C-alpha cells in the first residue's frame, strides 16, 4: 500500500477530516489532499508527527513504498550535506573573523603611543644610516625595517685602514615594543634596543647612533649594496 493510501486510511480511522488534520500538523488542507493522492510526499518530521498521532510505527507507514523511502533518503542526504556545508561555512567565517581581529589588535598595538610619544610604527618602513660608531670598527652601517623583518648591513674595518668586510643579514618575525624612551626590537636571531634621541636619531645599546634617511624599507637594496662590493 502506498503512503498516500495509508495516510488517508489512518485519518479516516481517527475520524478526522482533511481540514482537522491540516490544523493539527500546521499545514494546508490542500497539502493533506496532495499527500493522500500521491502527488507529493510529507517531510520526515511530518511523518514522525503522523506516526505519533496515529500510534503507528514509522516503519509501517513507509513499508512497501519504495518511492517514498527513496525520496526521504534523498532529502536526508541533502539535509546532511547542507549541515556539513553550514558547519564548514561557520568554521571559515570563524577563522576569518579571528584572523581579522588578530590583525586589527596587532595593528592597534603597533600604532599606540606610550607616555613619551613612542610607537612601534615609528620604525616600521624606515631606513637608518650609522652616523657614529663608538668602536671605530665599522665604516658604514644601515638598518632597514619593514613590517615583518629587519635587515642590517655592515661595512667593517677602521676608516684609516684598507681592511674591508661586508655583511648583510635579514631577520624575520619582527617584533617592536616600546619601553619609555626605547624601542625593543626582536626578530628570529636578532635582538637590539634603540634609544630615541630625536625624531630622526636613534642609538643602539652598543652606543652606535643612526640617522633616518628614508621613510620606507630598503631591505632588498642592502643586499644589492653588499653584492656590488663583492663583485668589485
């Protein structure tokens, strides 16, 4: 027996009209009629409600109606796919929101000034040239900061000698913090403190002073300078 015939039979056994059953199931009378003549099938949740209403196992309602079982199977699979898609979408949105919040908070930290007006963003995207070396062992030094790394170039050898040595290194995972009048700079394999002497002059913990020459990073240029000396 088809599901539509069973639904009609059970409704009549319960002495219910199509309109009365429609009100119980919160559907239209036309929907009840469509089920009973086999034009459409009720959803699984409606079938569960019908089985409880008539006190008949759900298996008995579906028995011998392969078309109905196939339809329900398709709906269940579609619903499961929709649930998986919704879960995946929620995960993606959560990750995007988390990353966005992380970068917003990180950017806020880098632009926030301390009580002396220092901010990590003072050093980001800037290039500095050595103006004074207390050891007198460095002819030239350049330090360049971008957003995520710091590059340092050294031209070694006392100015009064012909001894030459060139070195440039770039350190990733740059982190800049401020503490009173100092910039605390750390990166993978690099650690240095710079004291702010003026808006354009800083001094590292070794006593070497630097003057800002560019308001942009020059990391690639430092490697180019070192290459030129090596090729001479």
